[in-house]
C-alpha cells in the first residue's frame, strides 16, 4: 500500500513509481525468466519441487496494481530514467533471459496530478505454485486450488477484496497484541508483534486426497530445510495452539500417516519427512533420535490428535518429560508442557523455585540454555516465562527484546544467539519463534518470584 500526501497547504503534483526485478521469480539471478503482458513472471525452465537458495524453481510471480496504472517493463536503467524524464522506455522483448541480463524490471506508476489530500495506491505481489509438495510421489496441490481455477483468479480475488483482507489482518494484529499484553505486558506484546508472521510464514496448506495437510519448512538457511521437522514443530506449536489449534492437527497428520507406511521399520519415529519440498523419508541417514518420538507424542496430546502407535512410546527408556528435558543442569524445558498437559501435578512453588534459578543466571540478553555455554535459546526462555509470574514474564521478554533492538543484524529474527556478545547463531527466519506465544497458553501462577 502506497500513500501520498503533502505537508503544506499548497497542493503538489505527485507521481508514484514502483518496480520489481526478475529476481523475484527465481532463486538465483543467473536463472532464465520469461513473462507476459499481465506481469506474470516465471522461470523459463521450471523445475517442480526443487529450490535454489530456499526459493522455489517453479511457479509464477504475479505483480498486479489494484488501481489502474501505467505498466511498463524493460532494462532497469531505461524504465527508471523514462519515468524521471516523463518519457516512454524502449520496448525490450528479449525473453527468456537471465534475471541479471540487463536486469529487466516490471514497473507500475501513477500520475496523481495536484494532491491536496491523502491519496492511496495499492499493489498485490504474490508467488503462486499450483503444486506445493511432493508427498511420497503424490503431488499435493495448494489449498487455494480448491476455490480458484488458477493463480490469476486467486490474485484477482485478493485485489478485489483488498480492503476486507486488510481489515481482517488488522483485527488479527489487534488480537495478537491484546492477548500478548495481557500475558506478559508491553515486552511480550512487542515480541509477539515481531514473531507472529514469522511463526506462520514457513507453513502452507495443501490438499492430499480428501485430507488437508499443513506443511512446515524448517528454514535452515545454512543447510537442508526439512519438511515437518519435529525439532522445529515442537517449539513452533505454541503459536498454532494459541490462535488455531486445528492447524497443529493438520501439521501432525502427514507425519502420523508416514508412520503407517510399511517401509518405516525404525524403533523411533522419523525426525522429519525429508528435504523440503519432497517428502521421501527422513532427510538424515542417521538413526532417528528418541527425542523425536517424545516430541511427536507430546505434540499429539497438545493438539488432541490421534497418538502414534503404542510401540513408539514403549521404546522410550524413561518418562516422556525426561527424554524431552535432556541434561539436568540446563534450563528446564519440560516445565511448560508439564503444566500445559498437567502431566505430573506441578505445584506453583515448584515452578517458582525453577524460575528463580533461571533468573539468577540471566545476563543482559537472557539466560543461556546451558550454564557452561553462552547460547541463548528463545524457545527455552519463553517456556520458562510461561510458568512464571507476570514480573518474571516481563523481565524475560524484555531481555530477548533488548537483543533484537540492539543487534546490528537486520534480518528476520534469530531464535538462538550468544548471550554475551548478542551475536545471532545463524538461525533466523524459522517458525521456532512460535514459542513466544507459550505464555498465552497458561495463566500466571497466583504468586510469582519478585525481582531482587
């Protein structure tokens, strides 16, 4: 949404220009693109279910003005100079070609004339894929295909319903801030506003026969991004439980279905379904970890979903919470799920003691997961906040927020960083930040530990 207004009493002549490059359609600028007059931009040689630098090598980009605009494409320098000079750019119909070959741009502009009151112009930009995931050899269609014939129809609907969608989004934002503020004051509300869209952005609804699956991408920038990674889904689940628990059931469904397949004979459940966007079996060749089994069982209980077969829980060497917690000297990552599911009948005083210990170790940017190291894990901290009183909730959220505010790195927030230097640990943009919403799922204890 673009808004133009003048700050003086004298009307001003205003023109608005906005362009994108062909890079939006491909994962690498040396990939060849093609396009049409409706500004549908796509790889000239699509490769379904493959990615380049975490960007799909198939599908098409739609770039549409809501209000009638002057739309032009061509070499970036020609198109931009023509707008500044008030002329028309040279026609450039050389396609397919690499996105970096003279950098073709696709521009929309408006001449607003004399402006004496605010004027708004709106644009829709969306990457559309009809098939989104290869699920054991079966192509799963995007959920939108259930309602729209093609990407053009989908984007046209978005453009025509633009204001209604904005209003609905504003209501969701208001709910997020209100509930977060009630659960952890201003610091948690700030964290929630930062984390909400990231918690959902790497997930997508898809159709598999009569089933609706909610596929998750782990967004591991430095390596393979896994599909339905339990290490990501487990902390991310708090956002789904807080705002749409049905989505967690849909997220677990493909994992539970995969366990029923005859080719899975391991003692423990798979840690993921493969390298996104292809579900072909666990992405790592290593033996599945028992933590994955405990995580899946607990997620199923939290979602109210059918559990995995009994043989998996029987394979665990001890209680579920012991498996999830790990070494005893670390932050207690089992307390939140214990209280949420009422597994051991924890008393408020037990929680207060653990929260006091965690707070005694806190540094400028929060408490490290392991006292022998400096790595701060946002999910572990917010699970601790969820079982704490309001004073401690606000303090914990403030320390995490301080890191995000003071960090010189301006990328989607990391879920792990160094507590002494405030340096991110290379885990930005992941849905793991859904753990920020854990405090929304539990009322604070009647009494909390006061800060000294």
